[in-house]
C-alpha cells in the first residue's frame, strides 16, 4: 500500500478544503438570492419539497456513503463487481424511494399542484444518486483534484442557474430543476473521469449477489442512523409547513440555512 508524505497530504487536504469552502459560499449566496427573489411563501414551498426529497434520498444512498469508499479501497482488484454492485444496490433503493415519494405526494392533503410538480421534478433526480459511487471511487483513490473539479463545477453551475433564473424572472417551478442539474453534472463528470482513469465503460460494471449480501449486511446500521439523522434535520421544515403555512416555512428555512452555513 502506498503511503502519502506530508507534502502530498497538505496538497490533497488543500483541494478538499477549497471545495468545502467554495461549495458553502456558493450555496449560501445562492440561498440568500433565491429567498429574496421568491419571497417567504414561495421559498417555503421550495424548502418543503427539498426537505421531502432529502428524506427520500436516504433510500437511494442505502447507508453506503462511507462503506462504499471502504469497499472500493479494499477490493481494488475486483473494481467492476464492487462498483457495479454498489451502483445497482443504490439504483434499486432509488427506484423504491421514487415510487414511495410519488405515492405520498399524490395522496397527501398538504400538497397542491405546484408542490406536486416540484416534487415530480426532484423525484426523478433520485435515479442520478447511484452515480455518486464514482465520487466514492475518487475518495478511495484519494483523487482530491478530481473531487474538487467535479463538485466545484456542479456547485458553480447550480449557482449560475439560480442567478439566471432570478435575473430573467423565472417562476418557482424552474428552481426545482437546479438540484436535478447539479446531480446530472456530478453523474456525468464522475462517469467520464472513472472511464478516463480505469478504462472501464459503464456498461462493463457487474452485479454480484454474494457481494450484494455482504454490502447489505454491513450497511444496515448505517442506513438506520442516516435515516434518523436526516429526519432530525429536515422534519422541522415539514412539520412547520403542515402545522402553519408556506410563509412561516420560508422564514424558518431561510434562517436555518444561514445558521447551518455558520457552523
């Protein structure tokens, strides 16, 4: 196993630090801009839909955020099966989450046509979450410059889209596409960089049932803890929307995002 020297550690840590700082800055500025443009009520609608999307995304990650990186690191000699199995496990979870989210949105009395349209746009973004396995591969290979390039570009495009939508006076529903486009960029760049480095086509990835059983057994507790963590963070926005109204949800969401950016 190859160990990094202090110079490499500092260089790679700098890439990750810059990605986190710039990502937080762009997200913070984008939130302020969108909140001021949409107003409390419409921003509350958008925040409510994004909150439901975040909870639904738990199923598409299947508790594999950290485990996937570890599995790829220790099973490098069988990359096609490892990456392929993780991808298809996440894809199955994404499809189930998509169906459950749409069922909930269809029968919920609190969701009108505008909210349903935004949720519908976001729900199909769940099918892009499995491509995060390529980010896990970058982490396992310590390709921090790749991670910086991929995440920064997706965050930058998302920010520019928000600015453009505000400048041209787009309606609320269009802001639902921002998260989808962000995930699409991550998926596209991740796939291309994975092929560039490994020469493995996406179609060459394979599902392995034995590895599937091993992954599910190891990820179960992580899935449970992730579920409660995300629900704890997002449930307040959903409860306020149900108990009060969209206006109150918008005010609370804007304030909470500012405090989240600080810590």
